[in-house]
């Protein structure tokens, strides 16, 4: 492997002038929405010498000097290098849609072009430059980048932008012109035709991804197209805050762990692109809750290694390379080394090499962050976590000197949020290394869209086909169901109480709006009684419409009805789920393998544990249901 060894040199700090907006943000006295970026501003403040986009000459020199002496970063660079070598003989990408999406192709382009370009920038080996050129010319020759599903354009624009920028002007002039033209004609100009009420001003991950890709493209062509670049960047600065509000106040990203990674990646692309090109990020990184979201995503991983996978999230946990790449930025910006574990990075790189997979999405950009992440300051994560906001969550961890692996993840929120489910009041629970209460998580979109239609899947109205799905409705979650009816998708369940404690934390969600027309009021309380016991308490006010209440828990454990409850067994461990203070309530175990509908998500061994209680079982309108989950 050929690696240029460069000594660390001191660079003169160029003070960027005529950046009143930047100074205003540094003083926290202006808002992003007030920022106006003009062509004149672009010309005055654009880095005078490329690369402009993240992997600057200063960053490259720091990387080159670090990877020869830091074992973890050396292993990471060697991993990228081997991936780049493997790509030399891989066929170029075909423009092939899956359903309505080109997204898989765009994402593969991000990996390929980013890996090849960053390895070329560091090694300067001509074979990698030649392959970057082939990949760029290939995707730039596509008829379009599928603007009907603009996420595809956003990701492809980022891929092409870094391919152009990270090759440091070494591509032939004719190729650079073709690539710039493609960025303008297939990304930037089409983005100006987009519905301003769509992703442009949206509040979910589409906003972050599409603006992130467009900002990268705008930076890549800024030296020759300052007016267009200014238009794109100014639009992004006006609208990105709409999506970033979702992180406030505590970092609890409403779309869950998987979409935290997706949306946050492209916000970091925006931040890093602006910082590298203009020396400022306009305060984006200081958006309320944004940096704190690293704690949120770390706490979503239970002792089992699985994520609390609510909404459309996978359960893969944070032990993956992409998260290490992402969290290196947060380790640097927060000053807390707990977010970036170099030993874990080495292990994950080794696993990826053994699997023969190019799992790096962030490649050169991650290297920039990793060399800045210091190991000197380390503050351990809190045992418990409260994430308030539009989709509040709480996490209870193991107490002091507790080896039981106690873990609770519970949530409120609303079903009509982006990627939302009827899961308010639901929870996952782990003890002794077993996830007893499970969330089904993400189900393949393409499959569902082919059956119930695009509008059917993404419509959150009360009568939407979305709510026929076990993975989406309340019948497939560990929560309450009233009268065997669906939850109210527009109802919001706030977090109304949280007591932090190393031994006995508590949290409460007000579920009243979820059961509009079914109950007078509802509150669900979670309490950690001791190292092996969780209490779930429901305080309900019945109404004339209330006929029955069903307490449910989804599990994959073997289940046996016992007196007063159910005994669960899994992996040599046992858990009792017992209903308290209510007599003559017969537990029921309902298999969901196979699931109710042919197109439902299939989960091996899935079953629904139920306590079904008629309203008449309560002496008056005040109902109290206590269920105790305890390790045996």
C-alpha cells in the first residue's frame, strides 16, 4: 500500500471577512432563518484553494500524519484501501430502480465514490483516480437521478460532489466539466422545481438528506456558479431548522435509531461542508438537542446489543461501523471520548474485512472527524435517560453494581409522525441478557407498497391501510388496547413525569388523547422496583364507551400460563409476568407466527401475551391495572 507520509505543518489561520451572519451565530444573536447568502458572499468567503468539501488540504495532511502512528485509524484507512482495491474490478453501477426508488444505487455510489476518492486523495495512486472517473462518468450519464423520489438525487449529488472535489483537480478537464454539468442539471436545477411544501420545508429526514446533498453540490460548483450556489445554500439555511427542531430539547430523534443515523449523517454533511468551504456552519451544530442526540442513540442500545427499535428502526444496535463513524464527530464536538471507542472501531473494521463487506458510508469524511476526536476526556453515560419532545422516550438502565442487565425503553408520542406507529405507551424490556418484550421494528417498504400502495402505506389517517399492519398498529405493540379498537393516530402522549434514580427510576406518560372516545383518561407509569423487577401501572378513568381493556406484551419467548400470569422462558432464563390485585383475569397467549395477514411482518416465535379485562370488572370508573415483570 502506498501512503504519502507528510509532516505536520502549521497553516496560517485565514480570518474570513464579510461574514456578519457567522459572527451573529457565534454570538447566538441571530437565527438561521435570517441568514442571507449571496453570490458576493460566496465569492468573498469561499476557501481560496480546493478541495473545498470536507477533505481539505489541512485535513488531508492531518490524516496522513495520523494514520501512520494511530493503530485504529491505520486499520480504518487500510480497510478503505482494501475496499478501494476491490472496487477496481467491480462492474459500474446500473441505473436500475426498485419500485419507485433509485436509492439503493445512490447509496452504493456514496460508498464507492467516497471510498475511491478518499483513498486516492491520501495515496495519490493513479489507478484509484481512473476508477473514480469511471464511476463519475457512469452515473453522470444516467438520464436523471430520479427526481420523482428526491432522496435518490440528494444522495447521488453528495456522491458525485465528493468525487469531483476529493480528486483535487486531477481529473481531466473534460471530465470535470461533465460532472459539474450533471450536478447542475440533474440535482441543483431540478431541486429548484420541487414543491416548496415537500422536502424543502419538511420536518423529517427528507429535509436533512435532500438539503445536505444539495449543499454539497452547491459547494462543489461554487467557484464557477456562485449565484446558483448562493441560492441553494440560502434555501437550506432557511429550511433545515424546520427538521432540526425534532432534536429539541434532549436529542430524542422522533423517527428512531435508524433514521437518526440517516438524517444526522446528512446534517453532518451540511455542517462539515459549510465549515470546510466557508469556515462556519451558521450555528447548525448548536441547534437545541443536536449534540445531545449522541447520548440518545447510545442509550437506545440495550445490554443485549439490540436497539430499542421503535417506529421504522432496525434492531442492529450501535455496534456497527456506521455508528462509530458518526459518533466520532460527536466525540470531538462534545469533548466526550465515550462516544468514540477506537478499540471498538478496530474490531468492527476487522469484522467488516472478514465479512468481505464495504460497510463504510462516510469514509473520508469520517477520517476527518476521527483524527480530531481526542481520548483524553471521558465522561461515562448516565444510567437512565429522558428524551422529551414530539416523540418522548425514557430509558431505565441497570443500577449501581447491578449485573442483571435491566433495561427498559418506553415511549409516548403520536402515530401520525414520520414513520410512526400506534405504539404510545409501548415498551421493550430486557433482563439477564434476554429481550422479553419486543418491538417489531422496520418492515420492507417496497413489499408493502406493492400490496397496499404508496398512499396506503404512508397515509396516517384513522382508516388508512397502514393501520391494518401488525408492525404498525397497537395490536402488534406492548401497550393497551381499548374495546379492540385502533389508537387515535393524531393523539399525542406526553411524558408527564420522570424521576431519575440509580435504583428506582420512574416515568409516566399521559395516554388520554390516544384513547379519545374510548376512555375518559389514561396514564401509564413505569417503575423499576428492584434489580430484577419492572412495574407497569395503568391508571384509567373509564367512560360510557369503555367496554374492555386489553393489556398486551409482544414476546418471542416460550410462554406458559400460570396462576395469576404467564411464565416466559428464553435462552435458559425465565421471567414472570403477573397481574396484581385483579381476580378472575385469565391470561391468554396468542400466536402471531404466522401473522394475521399474508403481507404482515413475519417474526419467528412471535406471540402476544394478553390480560383482557371487561370494564364491569371495576367497581367504579376509576380503574387501576398493575402488571409486574420479574426475573426468576
